[in-house]
C-alpha cells in the first residue's frame, strides 16, 4: 500500500520494575513510526523479530505495536539498529510523541481499517483505488466484480509453523478458495481449491500454485475486459457476446490490491 503509513509503538516495562517505571510507561514511552508504505512497515516488523527475537516486540493490530523492555531508551536503540542498513534507512522515520504532562497534541496518522495480513487468515481481496471492486470466482475464472466476492485463505509456503506470521512481499504463498458449495449443470459440488494462473488468466484448480505475496497485492494482477468463457456467444438471448472484467497475471498494467 503506497503512501505514508503510520505505526504507534507503546513501551511496556519488563517484569520486576518499580511502580514509578510503570507510571512512566503509562504517561510516556510512546513512539510514532512513519513508513513509506504498509509493506515496508510489515517488513520492518518481520526483520525486527528475526534479528532481535528476544526483544519483546508484538502487535495488537497492524498499526499498534507493543515493545516490552527494561528501559524505554532501548526501544529507540533497537529501531536504530535496524535503520542503519540500506533496507530501512530510506523508508522509515521515527518520532517520540509528547508525554501526558504537556499541552501539545500528539501526532496522529491516518488509520487503516481491516484485518492484519497474517498467514492462515481468510480475506476478501479488493482494488485499493476502487474499494467496491472485489475478486470473485465465477466458474473456474476470477473476475473483478462490484456485485459479488469470494473469500480466500492465504498460507506461507514451506513452514508448518507459519500460521499467524505477518505476510511480506517476498513471501511465497498459496491462495485457496474458502470452502463453498457451487451448483452447475453437472450438479452440486465443492469449488476447486487453489488460485493459480493459466495462459495469463487467473483460474482456480485442484493443484497448488505458488505466488509471491507481492504479485498478489501490488505487482502482478490486472484486469482485462473480454468475453467470459462461461457465456459463449449466443448463450444469452439478445447478446452476441458477454464482456466481463477478468483478472490476469501481468506486470506493466497491474493494479494495486488489498486484503480485507
């Protein structure tokens, strides 16, 4: 998600601190991180956890993180350790917010609604610029639709313990259709499970297909108006051909999407 993205970090003192330290954490210990995108924020979080796994960083929501440490200044030091490198020094800035004893108002960034993007989660997928446009499975193809939508489950590839892991752009994932019953001329049955691509078009099949998370949300999927294979010419009275927005795996003309 391009554009500025803010994260509020709250310091919580470690166990065994005196009452005055707990009070200090309640009135101070507040930091605002500004990133160039939500993708950068989540990658910073993953890097923090991978590089400093015992530093007590957790998240209550995508934009509210909690840092548990013995001293508040450790919060800033840990952040600086990760921003010295090229990866984050150009995409992240941090501010210490005013404490509870000042008259100045705190800095508040825009709120982004919706669920955390975690492995194993179930999501609708919609266009970021036109949020009423959702991915919807029709037959074996996937359309961009304002009238219906399909829920998908996204899982990290190759890690049995990855449920709940924050998804970042470089992750390899599989996308499956949340179980639903479909009716066709052949009768009633379960929807094919996995989302993939065939001949450029997004399709569902019984075989797992590996995506990078970046391809799904910001660098690989676009829309083309064309005839729907489910409605050949002459199949609908008065219509020679039905044109619908079908999702394609592409690069130069890709749109930006978000999980919700």
